[in-house]
C-alpha cells in the first residue's frame, strides 16, 4: 500500500529510513558558507540595518506569522541581494514530489520560495513562523531538496524564522548527505544579515 506523506509532516527519521539521508559533520563537506565570501556595499549594509530594525519593531506586535516574515525580512533580503533580477527568477508555492525506489512512500509538498538560475536550483528558502525553531522546518526543506530533478549537482537551502537563519547543503545520490552551517541570529551583536547576504551571493555563484 502506497503511503503519502505531506512534507510538513515528514520527520528526519523517515528521510533517513526511506531515502538513506545522512547528516555529515565533516567541515570540508560544506565550505561554501565559509571564507572568501563576496563583499557587500555600504548601501546594502544600511538597507540590512533597516531590515533588522524593522524586525525588532515587529517583535512588539506579535504574532509574527509566516506572511509577515516573508514581507518584512525575506523579500527585502532577496531584493537587496538582486535575486529578482536576471539571471534569477522566483517561483513561489511550487509543488514537489519525491518517492522511494519502490514508490511505497511518496512525500509531497509546496515550496515557499524557490530561487532558480535557468534550470539549476540555486537555493530553496522555507520561511517559518517566528515562534517556531529552525528545527521545525529542517525535515521539510530537506525533502524539497531531495526532490531536485538535477541529481548531478548539490542543492543549497536556507531556513529562516525571520530572526534566525541556517544554511544547508545536500549532495544527492544513492546515499544522500546533508550538512549545516552555523546558526545566524539577529539577536547577536552587530548585524548577522551582512553575513547571510554574503552567503546567499556566494551560493548564487554555483
């Protein structure tokens, strides 16, 4: 009997059991988020400071739902990074499906935001309500990245709650692996959005 699971309900254990997905802690697996990152301009820094200020203002008016996170944090970040310009284009709410080899288990879901460069999936972004932790979206976004039709190239992703950000890398294959960046937070001193944007620009080069 075929079992169909919505991506929002899938667990890391199910991805490991059904698709062999493994977390790797090898620091050499995901070097793309570290070192030699592209620089950002002073204007971009000023714009990101405004985004951070807007985030703290929104904290005074809970709940900060997913749509608000998209409008106030994620969309400005993509705009400042130039991801609405060629050669990039945005496909929102895109349905995806992934099945085991025997097709006994099928996972279906919808991407919040998908940034494409031609036919290459550069990054997948899953925005979550600010009350949720990053872990709440981890299995969901990994299931999306495993559904990437290009099984020859790694996929990159980012999860954000609006105030926290983490990047992911998935290398597909018979035994797919994934790695994680460190967690970036707007609660940290300075403005972690600078580094978040620099990483996004770095991943876009792939």
